[in-house]
C-alpha cells in the first residue's frame, strides 16, 4: 500500500492503516522525541501523544511537501506545547558567547553519550539546542515557535553549548571535545 493510500485510509479512521503508518514512521519520529525529551520514558510518552495528534489532524495534510516532514513538525510542536507558558526560558546574560567550535581528538565519546548529555540539559537549553543545531531552525523561527526573544534563544544556545563542552571535556579528560557547533 502506498503512503498516499495509507494517509487516505487514516483519514477514514482505519485502525489497520494507522497501525501501518505508526510502524512506518515511529522509528524516525521516536528519534525526534528522544532529542526533545528528558528521558527515554518521556520520549515514549511524547511519541504516543504525538501520534494521537497526527491521526486527529491528518486531514490537514494537503499533500504538499513530504508527509514525514509534516509529521515531524506536528511531533515537535506537540512537545514544545508542553513547555509554552512555563517559565523555562530565560536570558542567561546580556552578552552572548561567541560561536565557538569545539573539536574532538578522542574517539571515546559515543553518540549514546552525546544523546544522554543533551537530554540532561535543562529544558530551555535542550529545546533551543535541538531546534537550532539538530533541526536547523533559525533563531527567528525558534523565537516564534517558543514565544521568546531571539536574544533569549541565542543566550540559551550559548549556555547549552558551554554545558555540553564542559561535560565532554570532563568525560574525555583531555580538555578537547567534539564538534557541537553544527552551523
């Protein structure tokens, strides 16, 4: 069955089609949830909640652009909605740290470790870091999505990078760390 047919069947509340779509997209969307969640368990909850929203709003997908991209956006917006209206965002300081590239000579830093320390970041830093570095949103887009100023997004990004750098340097024990500055 084609993706287009699955989407049409899901619009008609076909549970078999929903199950197939879930199996098709859940691995990719779960990785999105892991990036934005504090823990594995929270990521699982966010995935389930996100799919409920995807199925309830699937009629809004207009077959322009990729469905996977649309579903990812719905998933991210669902997770961010949990933080809107809370006081998790703040300006760390008025002077924004310069964009510093961090390099690694040490192969002992694993992807699992990087994911773990990103998940350990305070909510405000983790969300901005993932939106900017991992998903490529601009500070303006992040500002609009989170209802905060671009200065706050830049400040929170700088602080997130500093925390990650410190954790990586302490893990590697060499004073060198991995590239966290993706852009």
